[in-house]
C-alpha cells in the first residue's frame, strides 16, 4: 500500500481547520514524517511530544457517567498487570481529552495499525504489560520523527545518552531512536530496569518521564512507595504524566463510545516487509527502480538520517511495502551502478550534545565525562582559557570510540 497522502489529508491528520485555505495549497504533496512533524508542532490543537499540550490549561466540565466509566475501567484492570481502576484524577483527564483531544486521538487510532502490533510483540516477549504500548501516544503521538525541545527523539522519546546507554546507535547516518523495533526494545529494557528498582509500574513511568533522581527525591519527601501517595511530591508535569497515560489507555480502548474514530489510516504492520541490504545505497538509487518514491522510502525508514544506507561492510534492515520487494530484488544490481558518483564517502561523527555547567564543574571533569580533551572543549566553544560559569551551555562533539 502506498504512503501517498494529499496535503489535505495531512492537514486533517494534524487537526488543522483546512477551510478556505485548501484552494491555495498544492494537494498532491507526498507524505513525509518530517514535514508532518514540522506542521504538527505548529498546531496547538494537536497532540505533541511536548507534554504541556497534553496537560492543557485547567480542567473542562464534561458530563461523563462515572458508574459506566468505573465499570469499563474495572474490565481493563482485570485484563492488565497495570492498576487501571477508576480514580477521580484520571477521570478529570479523560474528560479533558474527550472535550479537547478527540481529533488527535482519532489520528493516533489511524497510525496504530502500523506500530501497535510490533509494540505488542516485543512487550509480550519481554513479559511486560501490553497496555504500555499507549505510552508512545503520550510521548510522541506515534510519530518516529517527533523531537522535544530538550533533544529527546523518536517514538519513545529517548534523550541522547539514555539511548546510548540502552544500546542504540546514534551518529551522523543512523538514529535508532527513530527505528520502531530497536527503540521499542530499548524502551522495554529501560522500563524493566525502572520497574525492578521501584516495584511499581507508575513510579517507573514517572522516572521514565523525569528521571530516577526526581522520583527518589519525591519518595524521600513523602515517605511512601506507592505512586499515588508519592504523586503530590513530584513536579507538576510528572504529576500529570500517569493520569494522562491512563486517560489515553481508556479512550483508545473505548474510543467508539465517545465518537472517536480512526482517521487517515497508515499501512498496517503486516503489509510492510524487510530486506537485509549492504550499504552504501542511496534512497534515490532505490526509488529509480521501484514503484514508490524516495519520500515514501524515507517515511518507511526513519532510522536513516541522510537517505542513505551506510557502508561498505554494514548490512541494515530496509522496510518496504511487500508488493515492491520483488522489484527491489530484481533491480538491486542496477541500483548500485546508478549515478555512483553521487554516493558520498561515509565518515561517522556522533551527534553533538549540549551540557549546562553546574556548580563545581571544571573543564577537566566535563572533558573526562564525555571522553574528549580540554583543548577540544575550548576550540568547540571559543574559550580562551579554562574559566566557565554556572549555567553556561557547552557544545560537545563526542569521541565515537567512547560513546
């Protein structure tokens, strides 16, 4: 199935009121996760990896039958390891989403067939609650190109060093935070570590959102070890994180009862097949010999940052619609000799990171932490000496052998 979507469809996907603007827009624009992300970030009516959009302002008065909701949540609770029983906090968030987020949740339902079967497969293999698949709705709105202002990226919104710690490859050509399978495997590893630490799934989710240090501090201040008792001592955004998650779980499971229907469905997971391909091979070389465009290949393969499978000597998984796999196999030889002069020399450089200087920091300790030299820190940041100030932001280009 093709990923071609008109710009009108993309506008609907993003929850934009197209109205009179349609006449002035080109309506045959190809689907692109990156383009969609940039448009989506501009629309405050849409869900976002920035959880402030989920949090919203204030509460909305929506009449919801409490008895009905309680009975439904009891059903969900009996089928999951998570505590999904009704409580007034999650009730308020559900009311808010029914009033303000129905359009966005319909979009998520349309994206779900491409991602949820994979998430469920991996969660089941790791013996984890399947309902955790909905965490990606809160984190990224099921957009592999989603990125936060703090630098988190991908479906599970991994920060750079958290992703590296969980074994994800991140460099100038590859970002496995954007790969549905690899990022889900890494997220499961990370969540299992947090659950083993707290023995409470919701404290684990709170730590996933704000870090273990924040949760540990809240536990010390509260003297409790249950999420709902610790919750008042957490930062505001993290206090809302689990209730937002519960609201998403409930409304994604009972969407039809609230008039929320799937919109602009993406191709299902079962319609996508994979090939093992040795690089280097550019996306434009592939597109020249199969019946989908370079933009569509990019949408199926967000892991490749520069529209090229890197190599030589490296073999990567390439995702394509099942019906074009025979075309690829038939024409792979011709692809590799199509305009070879355009293939760049592959030179790996890790993504630069930023560090905010804290009290007690010196250049030497920062350089040691990131595996670089003081001299390089000075060069990258235009420093003539070794004096740094609290709050100063330093750019760091890491040593690939140590990252």
